[in-house]
C-alpha cells in the first residue's frame, strides 16, 4: 500500500501539476487550513476526547418513552387526557415495555434493549433533546446540517473539514444506506464546503426497513492494472487541472479532481475493509451477523467498525422505519430487536479493541414520539423532548443528562437542542463550534448557525 | 391550532348559515336557570362518566363538563349545532335514532330529558359554566387569515412592468437582458465577456437536446458569420425530436414518473411508458402548457376530439396514476387517503409550487393553508378513480382497473395478435393452475395463486379476438362524487367535518364552484388559468432553472412563505405574463431565454464578482455545471457512435408484464439491465423505483419516488470509479478507438479528431504535447501487460515520450490490439475528464 504522501509526490511530478499547485495555493490563501491536501489530518482546536464518530442514525424518530426515557407517571395515567399544546385532548399511552435500572449506574433502559442495556454503564443518555419541527424532512435535515431552511454542510462534512482523515486511501466520511428522502443526499452533503468533504454513500436506504449495504460497485477495472490506470488517471487529472486553470475557480471540478484520487486509492483499500470474512466467526456472531432480523444491521455495524479502525473519521449507519404512527407494539419491537444485539456487539468489540475510549458512538433519530396515543397503538412525532445516547469518546458513562416532564412530552431540565448537541459533538472532537467556520456568501458559516451551547455536563 | 378546535371553528363557520344561529353566549337569567336545573344535572348523571375530566378514558374525545368542550365537540366533529336540534349529533344520539351512536349507551333517557336537551340546543345551547374541566383551555393560535395570507408576493397577480433602463444599453439585446443587467448594475457588477462560438453551440445543444453537437455541426457553426447563425441553430434544435426527450425528462422529474409502485413491494406498472411518451410528444409538439396541465389532471373530461386525441388525453391522466404506492396496505381507507395525499401533493407542488400536503395533519405551518383546504382538494381526488393496474398477489391486495383506449387511436402496441393456438395454451395453463390451487401447503397454494394472477394478467392484454388491448394508466370519474371529511391529525379513524370539494383558497380569488362530478375539470381549469397567480410563474421558473442552472426562485417547488423570494421579481412576473398571454408556449419561452445576451455569457471566473455574488444569483456569468446523468450517458453513447436515437416502443417493464419488479426474468437487478446493453437514450431506460440504472443513480438522477424540481449535484469517488471501470464506459471507449483507428492515421490526427468529437474544439498546441506524452507512457505500460502491478505505481510520465506527436502509426511497431487498447484508454480519459462532463 502506497502512502498518501508518496502518492501526492507521484502526482506532483506529473505535468500540469504546477498549474494545479498554483491554484491550490490560491485557494489556500483564501481559506487558511485548506491546504493542497484537503483531507490531511489537522490539529484540533484543543485536545480532543474523541478522534472519530460513529453515528447510528435512526430515521423516522424512535420512541423515547418506550426505550430510554422512563416515565412512571405515563404508566399510571394511561388513557387519561393530555392537555398540553398540540396534543391537547389526546390520550396518554403507557409504554408497553417494562423499564429497569441497569448496570452499576442504575441507568433506566426498557426491555426493548436487553443487550444494549448490558452496556448501560457506558451510555450517556440525553433525555432533554429538542429540535425545531415535528416533521421528518426538516428535523432529519436539522439533525444532519443544523438548519433545514437553506442548504448547509452536514455534520460529517464539518468534522472531516475540521479534522481531515487518517487514511488517505478511504473516504473520510462514509455513510451506509442513507435514505433517499428527507433531504436525501443533503444529509451527507458538503454544500458550500469543498465537495471532497461530502459523505461517500455505500448502499441505499429505504423507508420501513433497514437499508441494504452492498459492495461498492466498479471497484475493479476488468482489463487494466493499477499502473496503467495510474498513467491514464494522471492524464485525466492533467486535463481537469487545465480546465480549472482556464475557468478560474470551479468547486465542482476541484471536487472531481480530489474524488478521482480517492477513487483510485479506494480500489485497493475498500475491498480489504469491506471483507467481513476477515472477522472471526465469534466476532460476526457478536454482531448478530447471520442472525434472524439482526443480520443486516449487524453487518453494517461490523463494517462501520472496520471503517473506523481503518482511519475513517466519520461513519454513519442509517436504520430506517422508526415512524410508528401505527403498530407501535409489533414494529418498534421488531426494529429494536434488529439493532439491539448488533449495537451491543459493536460496543463490546470497540471496547476490547481499545477503540471505544476515543470513538464517539451516537444513537438517535430526528425526534422522539408523543406520550399520547395515535390510533390506539401508535405515537405521533415529538420534537419538544426526546432521547439520544452517546457512548465512548469522552462522555460520562452510566449517566443521564437532561429530563423531560412527567410524561416525556417536553424537555424541562438540561434541554439539549440539536444545535447544542452538535456543539457538544464538535467539542468532544476538540473543535470549538464557534471557530469551525467556512466563509460563504460573505459570512463565516458554522454548523451551529448562531446558536449552540456545549452540554458540558456530559463530558467525562 | 388544535385540530379539534379547527373542526369546531369550521362548524361555526360552515354550519352557521344553515342554522342561522351562533352559540348563545349571553344567556338570559331564565336560560341560565334552565341549564342549571335541567341540563347540568342530566349531563352529570348520564354523561360525565365518559365525557369529563373524571372519565377513565375520555370517550370519542368529547368533554361535556365544560362549555368549551360542548362547543368544540369530539373526534368526530361538532356535537351541537346551535339552533338546530335535528341536525345536532348530540340530539340524534340521545334520541336513539342514529344507527351507530346511541347515548347514553346503557339506556335511552326519559323523553322529558331528551326534550330538555332539544330545547336547550334550540335556544343556542346557553352554557353559563366557566370552570375548566375535561379539556382545559388550551393555547389557541389565531386561526389562519386567508385574506391576509393573500398579501404574500406569489399569491398576488403578476404584473407586467416594462424593463428598467440600463446604463449599458448596447449590452442588453433583449428585454430579459435589461432586467438582468439592471440588477447587476444596481450592485455595481459587470457581466463577463461572451462565450466563444464553440462553447456556445455545445451549450445550446446540451441544454436543448441533451446531446453534444457533432464535430461537423460545431465546425459549420463556428464558420457561420451570419448575424442570425445562432438563431438558426436554436430554431433547428427546438424543432428536433431530441428536444422533447430532453425537456420531457425535466417534467418527468417533477411528475415523479416511474414504472413500478416502489414503496413496500415494488410491483410493475407495465403501461406507464405511455405517459412517458405522451410527455415527450407534448414538449415536441409545443403543446400549450395550460392544455398540458388540463390534460394531465382531467384529460378524460375534456370535450370533443377524435379517438386519437381522446386516447392521448386519457394517457395524460397517467400523471395521477404513476406515483409510488404501498400495495400491501392493510387498511383500505388509509390506502385511499395515502393515494389522495400523493395526488394532492403532486398537483400542488408541480403546478402551483405549494406544499399543500403539509396541511394533511395540521394547518400549514408557514402558508395560509388550513386542513380544510387540503381535504377540499383531497375530495376532488376521492371522487376520482385512479387506474394503475397491478395484480392481486402475495403482498399486493390493492390492484385497480386500467383504462382501455379505443382501437384505431394511433397508440402503439407492444404485442402482436394472439393466435388461437396461443390462447388455447394460455387457457389450458390457467385451468391447470386453477386445479393446482387446491394442492399443497399454504405456501405452495400462495405461489400457485401468484402464477395464476400473472397468467390471467397476460391473457387480459388481449381482446376476445386476440387483438392486443391498448391499456393505459390514468384517471376517470369515480362512481359518485364524495366529499372528504377533515381527518383530525390526519388519522383515518378521526373523521371530522365533511368539507365540500374545492381548491386552495389563498390562491387567487376566482375560486371554482364544484357542482357535479369530481371537480377535476374545474381544478384543472382553475390551475391552467391566467388568473391563477402561481401557474405561469412556477413553470417560467422551471424553464429558467433548466436554462440558467438556478431558478429565479431558488426553491422551485415552494413559492410559499417558507420558500425563497425571487432574485428578479419583476423579470419573473414579466415572463409569466408573456408566457400566459402568448399562448403558454414552452418553446417560445425557451427560445426567448436562449437568445438573450445573458445566455451567451462565458463561464469565466471573476474574482470581484465572486466576492460580491458567489452563487451567481445575478447572472454575471454562465455558471459551469455538470450535465445531468442522462445527458452524460447519452453523450457517451453519441460520441462513441453507439446511440440508437430511434425511440424504442414500450419498455422492458412493459415486456415483463404485471407482478413484482424483482424477478429473474427481468434480470438480476429487477428490470434494470446493465447500461452497456441498452443503446437507447436514457429517458427510455426502465424506471424501477429504488433501483435506477447505475449510470443514473450515481450521477444524481432524479429519485422517482420524490417530486424533483432541482437535482442535487454530488461529487463522490463512486462516480470516478464508474467512469474508470464500468463496462459501459469501457465499451464506448473501445468504439471510439475503433473509429479513430479506422478514420485517421497519425497520433496527432487522432488526438485532433477526438478533441473535436468530445469537446467540440481542436486541441491547442500544449494539449497535443500532453496527449502525446500520455500515449507514449501508456504504450510503455500497456506493452508490459501482465497482471495488475502490486504496490505503488511508479511516478507518472515526465517529459515527452519517445514517439513524439505526429509520429505516424501503422509501421508495425505496435500490434493493433495494443493500439486499440491505447486509444481506448485515451478515449476513456476524455470521457472521464471534467470538460466532457461540464456544460460551460
């Protein structure tokens, strides 16, 4: 495996490079830090607790009151009328799953997650989450990009832009089976950040089921070896640089040049990383690979770990189908079963490899669900209060931050808006959310817009 | 606003004229005493157990222990219509005459008590209670003020102001230019210079036909010094059948066209291709846009026309039928409401640029669109029968009819006549399956029933005499018109007030009255009217977006309060008015824009302008942009000489017939054949939801489950991998290599020919040197052959190769097979280069 440095030197000796270097320099002068290798690892603003992120994204809005936010009063008042805000007149619906105190910490986790519950002492549950709107596309975009009103770079793109990546032969931001809806590619897009920071999608998602993660296609040229292809690609790149020089700045072409280099290196690296047969039977079993209902997500979690281990900065895995307006009982149970063992296996595996301490694992959806019933066996969207959890990466384990009211409707203590959560994630990565900026449209843009407060309480 | 409150409000608005009475808010002493003596005790004794704060469960969402509760009613809407005891559900319930609701459930009240309730309602239900009860007073946002909402810019009629004066009058060669230049001058910006002839003609070809010009076409334009040379090219392109394939695709993005249901089970729509062809033909014929709107919404209801016209208009209504559907939905009403939602969402976004579907569950958060308007519109589609076909099958419980077009209506057929022998064989097969249906376990029987459904659907493609039926997807009038209730929070088990069929009230003041029928015709006419402030603006903006790369309104599907305001409001209005007044001609509009000076600008970067307007919203240059997935694929086919420009009849999905899309006979990828095997233009590739051909999916082709107005452009390594390794690109590169080797003899001739083919321009001196260096280097590595090298590749080629450009080929130094590989690699590099992929 050739190193990124030797690769760049190799390219540097090619013709057309001077023109490119001049342009890169120009770009660098405009945007300090965006050196000629935009993906090279960069120093954080201050010492980091976490070095990489794994975001387990639960598209659809999983119910918090049935999983991580224990509400005894909701059980007591089952069927009673609720009189708050837009839910006025709806009836409270008790959780159908028992909650138990888990681990040494006594963290509340319901019976939907018996395996994850065994890692309770590693979980930092944020029970006071909030987002602006109870509507999927907006909330899903806000969770990823901070705002939904205008196109903005996604969290993963910001992290990659802020820290670069450790493995120059892999994309720095990988997203497994993201959904096509709810903003689609914008959720792993780079928007006004240079295109190289956008997420590389592997497999496609889908509503109402776990996404499918297939191999990356076109990874191998059927007739041309690496050396011949390198010669060919150098020619392509020289054409691209000439075009760039003729046109002046063109972010699309700059992005294409970078994407090609990455594509070339991925050909050697990705098949290795994605080869799950390298894992022992026992490890695969730990993740639920081959198990009924757990196979897909188990494979994705295992794949995610392999990517993280290989030096990818930000990995996101999407599991859709959490929109339980109906069939809460059967569908929520099925979903939780599908991810419970894989996540537990993932946490255990990260731990034994010494990766959990500096890998921030996040589990959560775009919002939570109402304490009130919808059609008897469902819950509506709830943006005013919901739960996510984080583990590893410098957060307190066995810890609960924030709380909702007696019914789980609204955050009343330690309220953590998505902006605050973003600020916290960046903070754990050693990045100051107010300093991680990119100039666009005459403004120093931030992930957290003009908001965001680090939830210092969660930091170990 | 709470929905229940909304429902209550509606009652007071709607029912008041009928009952001519409001709730009695100022009871006299006698009336108050009557309530306290007769009504309150009866409520407490007979009703509070289930309808008060003390109830274990508040039944039907109805609280009778407060005045507000009585007035707001329950989940089903109002219970008391003041002054109208006979119409009030509460009275009907206590009279025990209502079929479903008899209250109290334990037994009928004494007649005297019932009479008291009747009297009470007749006097306007005076209710002196002030205490909070079952439903405490809730925060009630002010109801939507539709009149006030009309002040939003896009709900105002467009005004055709004349173009402002500009300083550089010579630059502005058209009215459009004066608007554009005035905005630039206001900001102190100056447009960059013009694009050269070769760039311009390539741009026009890509924009108007989606295909690059041939080398000859570029050369003859570059040599044409006539002042109207460009105009002639543009008119020729507008008249080309390729125009409809290019611009029809833009519309198919919006119309979320696909040939399968998508969602949970993804069943085929074997007849969807007719709608695709209709759209292409409509753009080619420059069908007036207002007519295009009317045909898609209500083509079946338009008067007159010969059988050909009638068939065409019926096919047009496929617009309403080709959307995503969950065929395994258990709840029929839910399934219906989802269909109506999909149709309402499409209709309002596509034509009006409004996101009305937000109002399914609650009043629109940003726009003055109450749930009532949503359900008024939904009622129109509820009164319509949507014909989408599909078969009853495992996991498909909701097939529908199809529309049969008249024979002799000039519609294509994908099959030939069924012979008697074939029919006999098919019938025998069906008979055997019917017998087999009773055999085996449940799984086996399910499989047999599926086979039977498919076999029957095959036979259903023919008339009795074996003539192929002309089947289409579409819409027709429902059995009887039916208004829709407002469903509280969008929940189908919470029907409220039934609202008359209608349109979005905030849009325009000329609201149609729907007296009979579904109202689709009225809806279509209301949308396709000059008086509708949105229709022309929204379409003009779509056309502008595809010509200039960015809409005047940057949110082409949202002209509401949450959308972006126009960058050039007066220009948008001017164009909208001209569009509607001038006969809704899309081609005229495209022509106007393409012949503007603004269109001819170069894509040159300008540091000062970038600083002031980084997104080029004011159009100081042509923003370079990557061509869309279809254009890239079609260009690769065209340049390599492989394109079969003749439109195919039907579609692989049609050939596969009814049933789930993912079946072995459709190929491993569910109807999507490898790109390398299909030489047709990309618009004719099968559109299987969640399974687009790779060449489209990787390059941001529109997701057919979504209404797509403006595609995103992503830039990811997987695109590079496709261009470097996919057999489709390799095959095209080989084809180019063969042509170059056959038609030219020297390296420099070949490089020159390739540049003209790919880029529409000859190479400059430096490029010849670079190409030559590549050829030399590549010949060296290719000569080595052998397996792919492991480890780091050696540094790329430095100086000039040994051959030098202009070195004649064919002296036998290199085997031809090797040369083919060299030129194939060269051609592929040009395919992979940004210049080939960019419209500049």
